[in-house]
């Protein structure tokens, strides 16, 4: 091998090595975006992602979801972009407790005992939004908001740690596609997320993908089922127990 050939060969090997190192770094950075919810530092990482305005993927009590700061305009717009969703289609928020439910939703007509019978759990309650939800890109065509308190330790702990704002929450999938029961089912969307928080498989049947039951309780004394979801029967039993009637049109 001539001297020139050796120089070229060594230069190429150095370049390939540099490229290979960069690929490995990127692969490591991508892998580091997936965090186990059982890791003690994971909650702090999730909070940092939210504070940075990122959208994250995380487990709920029904399916995996996408979450971000509900009052961050850029984050909400990014959430809709990830979903491929029309702004006419609203998203819900999740909060840590009944007090925050009342802070972000107008719910003076709903008793604590009723709300505590429904929440936490796989139920989204629609009420009129309060002045504390001031993001013009959050459900711009309605004065209503769906509010959840998922029965999931990770997301409840995250809502408590990230106490600055409520979290916008929607299922982790592209619009019109099926909900995700594990993080691999939305893997193609990972590059658009600030972090993916893994709790393993959530449910093992297609019925598990039905997500939360959605009820409209904006009108005192009445209810309207917007989506059957996974908790329809228990929700109806509670509503009837408290004397609420189905809304008639």
C-alpha cells in the first residue's frame, strides 16, 4: 500500500469513526428519552420537560397519553401537530385533586361528594372553563373544558410536583388511530416528544383502548354522555344515585 493510499485510508477510517461516534451519541440521546416510571428521578425529569414547554408521553389509568402545560401556547400547538389533530377538536386537562378541578372548571353546581364519587378514575367531566385557563389555543371554539383526575400514581404525583399549571392530556396516538397500551405503539412519534415515560403494558384487550368515559355536567341537574369509554356503567350508576337526569334535546 502506497503512502498516499495509507493516508487516504487512515483519513476515511477517522471520518467513519467520527460519524460512527456521532451516530452512537444520537442513539444514546434517543434512548435516554425513555424513562422508567419506577426510577426515583423520573418525576423530576418529567417536570423539567413540562417546564421547557415539551410534550411528553406518559401512562394514565386507561391508555398512554400525551401531556403538556395547558397554558403554554407553543406546547399546545405542538401537541396538536403531533396528533395531526384539527383545532376544532378539543383536548382535556388533568389535575391533582378536586380543589384544582374547581380552580380550572366552573363547578359550583357540583357537590364535593359527587365529584369524589367519580374521581379519581377513568372519567372525564366537562364543565365550563374558568379564567385560570387562559391559553387561546386550548379549545378555542368552546367555553367548555374536560377535566380528569386519573387514578394513576405517576400522573397524580406529576400533577402535584408540577403545580404551576394544569396538564393538557390526550391519548398517545395520531388522530383517528387506535389508542396505545404500550410505548412501542407510538414509537414513530418519539422524536417529537421531550420524554417518554414507560410503565409497561396497560391492559391486554381491545376494550382497554376505549379510554375514559366522557360526561358533560355543565347544566345543573343533568348529564350528557359524550363518549362511552371504559367506565360507562359505574358512571351512570353514580349519576343516577345523585339524582342527575339525562339531558334531552
